[in-house]
């Protein structure tokens, strides 16, 4: 899919409609989007909760950091015991 730049100041509704139209033209979920376009646009605009999404992303990133930290200490303990 070709990368297209959209204006930062573009209204969200227009940006979502353009993105859906581009997906249809590119054959990405074409049949679904053609049948459900209005619902997809509505859900994308009115039911997306940016604060919740950012909170979930931060929680996932913290969990990844914890796992990496634990693995680091496990590996450090193996090196020290050799």
C-alpha cells in the first residue's frame, strides 16, 4: 500500500473516510468496508477512546520492561555463578 500524507489539520471524520476509501481502493478488507463503511467510520470517530488506548499501551510497555528487567537479572546471575 502506498503511503499517503494527510493534513494534520484535517477533520477526523474526513481523515477516517479518506483512509477507509483508500483501503477499499487498495483491496484491504474491501468487501467488508464497502458493506460496513458507515459503521466503521462511526466507530472510528465516536467510540475511539484515545486516553484509554494510551493507558493500555503504557501498561503493555511497562510489562515488557518488567519482563526484560527480570531476564536481565536472571542472565546476570548466570554469568556471576560461572
